[in-house]
C-alpha cells in the first residue's frame, strides 16, 4: 500500500481476490485446515480492504471474490464454502459502513473455472475428468474461463455499475440458479 500511496496517491478500485481450500470430509477437518482457509479467505479479505481504505477515493468500488459454494452445499468443501459465505456477508455489512463515502461493495461469485488452482485439486491425470464432471452440472454445459470472470469484475468496477451495490453476481453458467 505504501507504493500505491507514493505513486498514485489513491485507489479507485479494490479487488480482494483471495481464495483457496482443500476438500475434506467433515470427520477429517482439523483446526489447522480451518484456520488456514479462514486466514486466507476471510482474514485476508478483511485486512486487504481495511488497509486499502485510506487510499480508496469517495465513490470508489470494492469487489470481493466469492464463490457459488457460498449458497450451495458442496460435498467435502464445507470450510471453504463457509469462508465464502462470510465474504458475502462482508459486502452486506461494509456497504453500510462505507455509505458516507459512496463506496460500492459487491461480490463476484464464479462457478467452476479453468484455473491452475482449481485443476490443482486433483492429480494432473484426473484434471480432464474433473472438468468434464463439473461441466455436466452447469446448465451451459461447460466450465468458465478466467477472462469471463475478469469481464464481470471490470463491469462491477466501472461507472456502468454506478448504481449496483451489495450484489452477489454469479458468473457460473447458471449453476447457482438450479
């Protein structure tokens, strides 16, 4: 933040894109697992946004990375899902906290997206099978591409979304709607 303060003096947009998690059954979840995922996905988002606030201009935009798992049950992914539900609630609360500064707070919630991190959930030889299985549950019949998420983030950050505040925008091919 010091470099931003020195070079640009202010921020127009903060995109808190924290995410990560391991798939574990309820009986296998440990405190270390829980603490690590919540430290990244919840604590990381909170303090990233908090540290950026002094630089965020009035009328700016905060975008948080959510997930469709925040509203859907997902086998073996309960801790990650709960962490993303917490992120969703940050947006609902922070838009009220930031109301005097006219700062919008929104959440982007992707479904399955072809990223190295997502593919890393399984051994490389199972990646294609995982992606095919996930695509079969998406009404559009495929998983998303990172560029599709980026375009939705760009919209929420833009003046075209100047009256959009507090939403959770699902960029998921419709999976969270069924």
